C-alpha cells in the first residue's frame, strides 16, 4: 500500500506518516513535506522517483503526471485499467494526503500583491484530491489533519480504511476543492471587475434549537475571516445556548455600539434600542441607559464598549437580561454575573476596522447584497438651516441621537437629552406616528423641555416640527432633501427650534 503526502498545513503530518510506515505503508512525498519527514526520521520516496521527472518551473509542475494520476484513478476491478497500468509500469497509489496552498491567508494580508496571490494558487494539490476522491471506492483521500487519527485506527483494525469512511472523505475533499476554487474565483473576479456571479463561503457555528418561531428549523453560520463587532466570532463565557432571535438582536446591538468611542451602553429589544447612553464610565453609561426605559429592558440585551467592572455587574445583576456583551469582563464581574446560570456573557472583539463589510439579506428566490451602513456623519454647527442655532450641549445630543436613530427600524424618531435616549419611535407607517411615540415616552419620563430629536429620513411635511414644539423640543437633526424642506424650516423658525440638515439618510428596513 502506498500513500502520497504533500501538505501545506503540516500539523500532525510527521506522526501520521510514522504511523503509516509502522503499518507497512510506503510514503511518497514532495518538496517541503519530503524534507520535513526525512528530517524527522521517516523513510520517504521522492515524487520524482515515481514520475521519473524532476520538479520544474519552481515547483509548479511536480505531480501532474500519468504515474501519479494513473495510480490514483485506475479502477481495481476493471481489467482494462489494470492492463494499462501494467503496460505503462504504473503502480497503485492507495492514499492521497493533501491540503492546499494558503490562498485565503495570503489574500487576507494587508497590501498583498496579485503576483503573490497567484503564486498561492495550488494546481497539483486540487488535481490529486479530485482524482483520489473520484476513485474513493479504492483510494483514501485526506485533506484535514483532524482525520489522521481515525484513518490510522481503521487501518490498524482492518488493514485499510472502511468504505463508508472513504466516501465521507471523498465528499470532504470535494468540499475542500470547491471552497478553494470559489475563493480564487471571487478574488480573480474582483481583480477583473466582474460581478454577475456571487460566491459565498460560510462555516457552521452551531445548529439552533429553532428559528424565529419554534416550528422553524435554523442553523448559525459564519464567514471564514474573523470580523470585529461580530457575534459569529464572540467568546461565550456563560449562560445557555443562543437562539435565532438572540443572535439577531445581539447583532443589532453590536452595530449600535460600533458608533461610539466614548463609554457607551445600549439596551435592546426586538432589534431596536430601548435605552442608550454615553457616560463617564461603563457604570455611568449603564445606569443612564437603564433609566431611559426601565420597563422595556426586561428580558433584553445589553452591549457596552468598555470592560464590565464588578460595580457595573452588580448594577446589572438585579435586572432580568438575556445577554450582556462587552470587549471584556473583569474577574469580579464574572463572579457577580456567573451566579445567573441562564445569562449569556459574550466577549466580542471591538477593534476598530476601516473595512466596509457586506450585508446579505435573503428574499424569496434571491439575495440582496449591500455595503454595511458603517459610516456616519457627525452633526456639526454648519449644518444648521434655521435662525435658531443649537448650543454645544444640544449639538452633542443631536450627534448622539443621529448615531442611534440610524439603527432604529424605519420610520424612526429618537428623542434625546444629556447623552441618553428618552424616547424611541420605531417602525411606524408614517413619520408623525414614530414622533408621537418617541415624544410621549420622553414626556412620561418627565422631560418637557430641552429635548433634541433625530429622524432617519426627511420630513415630508411640517407636522413633525409642529409636534416637536408642543413637547419642548429645542433642536432637530434630519437628513433634509424633501421638496417641502422650506415648510419645515419656516415652522422651526416660528417655533424657535434649531434644525440641522445632515445630508444623509439612514433607512433601516
């Protein structure tokens, strides 16, 4: 029995090759793999001794030879195949152990040149994997070091791998080459400016108990490369398994946290913020966010951009929460919150990243793809279009509200004062309805003057300004761009309200 080994990821390969040799197998190897095995005391046959041809073109050509692929593809039960091998002095190869050049790792490097990417496109490796996988009835194909132990165990027990195992390994090899080709195709198409095809690669994180509702099945997948502000790469420190709805809500909360550099905390329910605030530290931000809406936070999700301290944990503990997310939990915080067995604690990478991730939304029979809405203009004094001008404090609140309202389901209105939300109007069929919800919440909190308002879209009429004046709103931030902008400006001037046109909208459907 003979095995051909040629791997880029050399994890465990020495012990695997030694195990095969101990079981009486011959081992053929190429290039760096051959050197490693020989240096480790493993007897190895050089691939050039099998092909009768040297490696050429800087190693680009070494296994593309009939002595390799004939030995892999020949059916052991076909007399004509066996005759062809005898006449051409080709020996069987009973196992291929190959993993491919690190193309993904190469293109992930900052500033990588196309020349480097091209040199990390494997040719011989995928060819051998596909040949071996096609002839799985007789040939064992290995592309994952995690399978080494099972393969050796089966050979020890029965002299060869089991047929069912070879079928699974064949499927795994085709998956490996398909993913590899998709990565290359995606990269090359981007270089060529082609976009009529979209290739996606996601790995299973976990099956979920159910989907949005108990009668729906669901699974959670993640992209190959780690991404900041991503629940898919978070570290869960405690609590029960995440649900489909937990993941949706937590993702929405992380998108909001991404907006802020200063200490910030948000409470979230059903993908909308119910309380959000900046503070002097994490405890102050949590306290303000909680007090913004003590009712809605019940059973909600909390995210903060600062490590959770023992003091913050003690303040959060009495409240029933589903998830708390932070870049880190201090030891004292874990001692306090760890006593709540169902509470999920998630450490999330919140490293600033200038990339613009893509967002995928499924529709019946199709897929929508867009850049994630990660850029937000700061609300500035020169955006003011009214006679009344916002104070510095109001300008800060307008900017805060603007960063929150972009993450509220459209139509969206947010009422803010002193760096925290006091009312959130989400998802109404008309903008005045959302304004009424937000302003009534603020009034219920006892705030009737000095409020600022942020709107994710422009005002089609002056009714929102009229309503704002009745609730003591002092300043408004909105995109502008309506054919009736002048009506809203005149109404704001008549009411003494400062209004800023930010020049961008943030619909969230």
